[in-house]
C-alpha cells in the first residue's frame, strides 16, 4: 500500500479512537498503541529507507506531523477528562455512593462521667485531684482515722481483708491520711476512686462502689467553709435552685459530723407530685423532699495529730460522697446494679 495512504488511515483511526476514549487509562493505552515502539508510526518511519530517495523527505515529514498531532490530541483529551481521570481509572473500582458502615464511637461509663463532673466542679474551686491504692493498710483505713479496734467496720465480716493487715479500702478516707503524711498544710484535695464493702447486692447496695473524698486543711478553715463549698457543689451538679440540708451525724474522723442532703430534683423538695389532678408522694425521695448524698464534718483534731499536724494551728473539713448515689439522683436511676451489668441499652443512654 502507498505509505501516504497508510499515514492517512493511521490518522483517521487514531482520531476515532481518541474520540471514544473515556478514561485516563484509555488515553495511556492509545499512546502506547499509536506512538509506542511497536506502533504504526514507528513502523512507517522504519520503512522510509525502502522508499525512492526523493519521496523519503516528504513522507518522513508527514509521519512526524502525524506523530505530533496524535500527541496533541491525546493531551487535549486527557485535559478534558480531568487531571484525576488517570488516577481514578487506575484505582480499584469502589462504589463511592454506597453508604458507609455505621461507626460506633465509645463513651464514658455513667459512673466515670459523673465522677469527672464532680471533680470538675471541685477543680474550679481550687481542689487538686489525687488518687490512692485500692488495697490499703489497716492503719490508713482505720487507725489513723480514729476508728477504734472495737468498731464494727473493722471486723473481717465488714471488710474484705487481703491478709492480716491489708484490706480492700472501705472508703476513700485513707487517702486523707496519705495526703497529709506527704504534704504540709494548706491542703485542698479531692480523691475519686473505688471502695469495697461486703454488702449483699440490692437496689441500693453493691459490694463495690465509687466515692469522691474531699479534704481541706489550713488556718481558719471553718464549718461555714464546708457548708458553702458543698452548697455550691450541689447547685452546680443538680441545678441552681437546689437546696442543701446538714443533719447531725457521727464519724470517728470528723467532729462535728454532718450528713448532707440535697432537695429532691424530681419534686423540687416538696415531697409530693402532681399527677393527673391527683397529688401523690414522690417516690424518688420517699415523700421527704430530700436525698442523702454524702457524709462530712470538721476533721477530728486527733486525725490531724495522727499525721503530725499542729491541731491548735490548723483546722479542716472533709467529706465523702457516693458517686453511684449522685448519678442515681441526677439521672433518676432506681437500681445501683444497673451500673455493673454491662447492659448496652442502659449504658448507651448517657
Ligand atoms: N468515709 C465516710 C464513709 O465512707 C464518709 C466521710 C468522709 C464522712 C469524710 C466524713 C468525712 O461513709
């Protein structure tokens, strides 16, 4: 066949192919097909020597022009398909319109969430957070806290003993001792953590629960400081209209001692609920209007002496609150066992 005709045919077939190209990969393939080492243009050029000498120059020129014009067409089409065309066509086929798999993010356990909230309130009041071990010495858990040998809580049946002198702490108060033995006044700490008591599980009791202990010792720390700190806490935690009530109580490590109640968040301290024209006693607070959340008091001077503090110079207050109790009040949970059952439907509500 006449070489010029051949060049014309290559041209029209290349144009048709480039026109039909849809992806970057098509462009790449066409470049190899027409301009590659085994392509028709190379073939034409290699045969120039077989032509009569006077035709060689013109044919060579035509072949080179064709090569340039195919290259230009390929580039133009690649630009039209977009810069991502080559990458997309080379990548494995993914249906990007398919909805993704739902991704479950984790969340804090309600007890730890509540504990964080409690700690955040006290942090703002200048308390620092400290921790203590769950296995305690009898000295820290009892002796130093002025709990006498005859006290029922020191009985093996009232505590989990690990050996003769060590036990699972029955409250976070031993961390008061650890802190005071390590630092000089002023002291202002809160202690979140787990505590253990051999209680038979029911709606309100469990053998493991959480407390947040508070301790402030310094010069001129008074009962009114305790009252204002705890009232402020209650309002931050349960709402600004929350009232607090201090009831006389007894703890060997505080003197005087007080049990602290907050006004019931369900009936607003009224003790009664309006339900469909009728009044009925509020079941959350049992009709009393109050919910107990913690024990507190002024640090017993004997405890200050036990850690080598000058009890004439320094005074302090301490409190210990049940985190489960606070969470139950705040989120209206009526059974403490729910916190440890690992029920996803329950836990995912928080
Ligand atoms: N440790 C006491 C308890 O577990 C609570 C408490 C702490 C009371 C600090 C007074 C002061 O019941």
